[in-house]
């Protein structure tokens, strides 16, 4: 009898652990996707304004995952004269 209760407890714990891992994985994937989309949009803004990006600058933008940083850069990209001004002190 006790073995059955222990087995059921383990099975429940495993199901809960898998469900939690799936939720965390989905949330992380969503954050990564949003950051990637923001970075690509920033590049579109710079391209539309005729501001050239070097390989290093493009990699820096695409590698950034902080939403606040990407938002600052995008706001600056609307009015900056060049990439150095867009990056500012970041």
C-alpha cells in the first residue's frame, strides 16, 4: 500500500516538474523572440534613415537581449546622426 502512495507521489511530482519546465521554457522563448524582433526593427529604422551599420555594430544590436536597452536605442535611432550617437553611453 505505501509503495503505491509513494509511486503516485513521484508520478505527480514528475508531472508537475515537467509542466513547470514547459512554462519556463515558453516564457524564455517568448522573451528571446521579442528581443530578436526589437533588434531587427531597430536595424530597419537605421537602414531606412540611411545610417550604415558595420559588422560589429550589427552584431551588438542583434546580440542585445535587454528590452530597456533596445527601447533606448530605438528611440535614439529615430533622431541620431550616426550609430555612435545611437549607442550613446550604453
